[in-house]
């Protein structure tokens, strides 16, 4: 296993200065030049049956048989059991996915979500628990372009705009910015910009971005990048006035096939300049356990 250091030590004395400069930089963020190691990793073949079975404290099960074989069925964390079910028995043939979150200690249903998938892309979803609804739009490259959120029974709504840049490969793009805004009674209440800088390391097992408001493990929102993220810069305004800035860096270890086997996340924000660090171990298997 080789250790790939993506970011230096995050020093408390300088991190706020980084926040105040980097988050105001509107230049296009593109991936760094690929190293020889990254090129070799990208050529490594990953078995089609390979599945993620551990991500930090989370463990995963998958459906073993039938038309939904290989799809995620359960995620177990320290506090919750998250169950996924699938159904396409409707006149349109659309796939409906239900995600239910249960509190582990009491088996109490805490949250429920439903996703409508058409031609492999989620077009609508619902937070059944709170009555929120989501509409998803895609661009000409079939990449997620915009999410429109409606909060049931209120005059509040939100939008999230996904912005991409050419990645250097033919007809390939990477997500480099998300622009979000919350609206109440027609007025913009708050905005948030998230800018992403990438490593040169190929992402051999792509998940949905952890910094976006998407289910991390459902592959129904399209592709976002073929590279692992290195830094996330966040800038948040409330009614046009500075509210908060945050800075996240990632460090990975990879195996001989180029799969990420550990991920260290360092997070700091202007609310609390102390660095919060977390390391998660990632494990994969072709002998995954699931519903018989």
C-alpha cells in the first residue's frame, strides 16, 4: 500500500488566512497534472462485481439475486440502520427507490425518502418525513445541472446549481462548483458557494459527493468527476452579508489497484478555527453480503 499525501499539515495560525483568500478566488479550478502513479492506477482494472463493504463506521449489504441484484440494500452505522427497497412495477416502468432510516437502539423510523429514477437518472425525490420535494435537472451531457427544493407548507425554497469544467479528456467534465441559495417570500435569504479542487488520483469507485445534499451511495445522479477531491472551499452569506467560511482537505491511501483504502478529512471554519480531523477505512469485496 502506498501513502499519497495530498495536503500538508493544516496549521491553525494560517488556515483562516487561507479561507479568506481562497474562497474569494473566482478563477476556474481544474485538476493538477497527472503523475505517473495516477496514470498507472487509472489503467488498473476493477472487477464489475466489486462492492464497497465498509466506509469508516458504516458497513454495507447488497441485494444478491433478482433484477435488482448488486444494488445497495442496507447501510449500518453506529447509530442507524438505513434500508433501501426498489420497485419498478408501474405503467411507466420508472424505478422507485425508498430509503428508510431507523434508530438502531429502538428500531424507530426516523426518516423516509423516495426517489423516482428515469433512464438511470433521479428526476424527483421526496423527504416523506418533512414533506420536502426535490426536482433534478440535467444538462446536454446528462450531468446533474440543478436541484430545486420545495419546503412543504412554507414560503421557503432553495436551488442548487452544479457547474462543470472540461477535465482535459475528450468530452469529459468535472464538477468544480456548487452554488446554492435559499429563498423566502421571493427574497434571497442566504447563499453558499462550494469550490472543489481535485487531486491527480483517479477515483476508481465513484460515490456521490459527500459535500452535496445527495444520497452518497445511490448511483442515480450521474457522474461528477473521475478524480478524487483534494480541497473544498465554502463561502456562505446571509442576506448578502458574510456569514461563514469553511475549508476541507482530504488525504488518501490507495492499494495496488488504485482503490482508496483510507480517507482522512480535515475540516476548519471561521466559527471554530480548530481543525476537526477524521480518518475512515474503506474496504471492498466481491463476496458481499445481502438479502438472499
